[in-house]
C-alpha cells in the first residue's frame, strides 16, 4: 500500500540477492475446466489485450445470507499459450481500494505472460463496487468528489473546519444512499469473492501477485485459506496492524514522502535538466524548500491552469507531488508543473486525476472499504487539529493530510466485522518484494508485514524508489527473484537485498 532511518542495521544484515534456496511445493496441474463462467469478449472500454477474455461471476451480496441477493463481478483471464507448461492460475490483485483488476490485466498481462512463459492462466476481477462489477454509490456532491477534497488536505493555514464539515457530509450521504452494497465493501468480502472465483475456475489452489492494497487482500486470503495458496507474491506491502489497518497506512504516507523526495530532488537539480528546461535548482537541497514555498504561495494565490474553473492551488501541487513520487517516469511532468507555476505567464497542466471529479462509484469504494474495515477514532475536533498542526511542522510535504479527520470518523455503524490478524501460521510459500524508498507503502511498514508473516515469507528488498516493484522499475535482480519463484518455486534462502 520506505524508511531511510532505522533500517541500516537490517540492510547490512541482508546479502545481495542470489536467488537460490528453499524449494516450494507447487500446486496446479493440468488445465482446469472453468465451472460456471461463460467466457467471451471484453468491454472495449477496458482496452483489453487481443487474447483477453471476460466473464461474470455471481457472488452473494451478503455472505451471511449466501442464498440471498446475488451480485455480478467482472472477471477476466489470459489463458496460457503453452498448455504443456501450465501449472495453474495466477491471480493479479491490484491496489486501491477500488482499482480494476480487469484493467490491470490489460495493462500488465502481456509483459507478465512473457515473464511466466505459459506457466499460468492469468486471472483478475473488478472488486465489488467498481468497474464492470456491481456498482456502489454514495450520491456525493460533485465538489466532494475531487481528489483534493475527498482526501482530507487541510486548509491553506492548516485549519480543518472545512474537512470536518465535508467528512460529516460524505459519511451522511453514504449512509443515506449506499445501502447494503456500500456496507459490503470490505477486504473480507473481497477475500470471499476471490475464493468464489477460485471455485468457479475449478482450481485446487491459486497463485497470486498482489500489489499495494492488493498485498493486504492477498495476505488476508492466505490467512483465511492457507491450504488454497500455491505461490504467493506480495509486492509493496503495508502494515497489517488489525487495530489500525488503513488509518495506519494513511499515517505512513508522511514518512513515505520524506523517504522518496530526495530521489526527485537529485533528479531536479541535475545539470542535464537545464537542457530540458526542468532544472529547479542547482543544488538538490534547494528543491525541497522551493516546492514547499511554492505550495504556500499557491494556497494564498492560486495560479490559473489549463482546466477552466480549477486553478492550481498549493493543495493540488502537493497532491500532484504524491502521485509523481510513485515513479521516476513522472518526474518530468511534475517538474514542468512547478516550472509553469513559477512563471506568471505559465499555464500549468493539471494531472488528469486532478482535472475532474471522481465518478461516484470510485469515490464510494475509496471511502467505503477503509471505513468498513476497522473502527476509526471519534476524537474531538481539537485533537485532530493538534495532530494536523504538529504533522504539518514535521512533514510539510504532506501538510497534515495523513493525520487529518476523514469520513470514517463519522461513519454510521463503524466496522462491519472484526479485522483479520495476519499471522505466521500456514505454509512457507510467500515472497515479499519492497522498494527501500516507497512513497505510499514505506519500507518500515513493509517490514511490519514481514514480521507478521514470520517464517511463512522471505523478503527481497530493492534499493530503488517508487511504488510497485515487480516489472515496474527495471531492477533485474528483483524481477528475476519473483519470476523464478513463480515459475520454478525457488525463493531466496533468507531475506536479501537487490542493490
């Protein structure tokens, strides 16, 4: 879902990866006959791959009433092109909450199939509430569905009165309009839906590649159905603490941004950027105050952007920064945004995600899962204000967002069931992979997942920045470790570091 401090001792203890070690018992076998899935063409809107197939899976709206109302989930697969090499099905579990598995398969399926060389049918589904699956809704006003309003960025001076009013308004709208569909948006139900898909596929066991929030789904599935897991990959994990869950993930964003920003600062100060018109400072240490000062100025005086009615504010700039830190490939566009904002005559181009409100179903699942999964504290407003003030001083790159009030503080009914506790009970068939400088799922939080899994897992740490590792940042050492595990069942004998 990347800490420099406090990890040196661990890193020194890790050896540079040489992927040789314990074998893992495989599952799979001959191609299974899909039970109850009518495969056909995919919706062109998801931009499917030529060989990608889609179907619908019926699951209970409420698993407490398994024979009651059923809803439809969109599922998709890429079949192995080498039946003689096929050993089973591999689930592609995307992040979010609320990302489309069908679209993820369309985006990553070709390169993943190339790596795995026919070892698996690649399978994914859209979680309930989003994409081609049964839709959730909260009926939120358009103004509450912008990314910079749905996320609780404090006001220009750090005040949270507007956040409190909006959080109450969103929680009330979701309670009024969401119904059973919204209350069913939980990690636990996504795990149950995944098990129903395994049964429909006719597979004795599944393998999986979970990314970001998908690692929590994958870990929860492995906890509930350990005997149904084959080769399990957790890519970019967060702290699975059942007392906090997403509340803890949000807090971790502050440290994640601090860990990752030096990579951008070094890039933006490099002499090569001058020829590109993107050099923000001559020294890397000057990039941080430049961005922070610009954000403060834009909050006082927003700069007209390329999107009518949506000027560039400091909040928008910092949100754009969070997105840019996900990948080095996003550095140029953020540097251009800063450059244009510094120019009185410039016209900053807003990132697509900031240029329009989110669809209502996407907004509903974004808040629904995190609020349904665990009870959030209903602290006095003054307590949130104190936390925001302190966090803005300690972590100005995230400006108090990670500790601010959210709709979950006013969520009707609280958590729908007790959160899962991830333990070390089960087969030792999990491979974790984690960047050292991840802005979203910080390395220190990944270590909490590693500790929870104990001897069930091995960890491949990658000396790289960004969010998402396997087939994402070009690190051959990390990619080889995951590919070899999935195709040969071989993990490192101990936790290792890819430099």
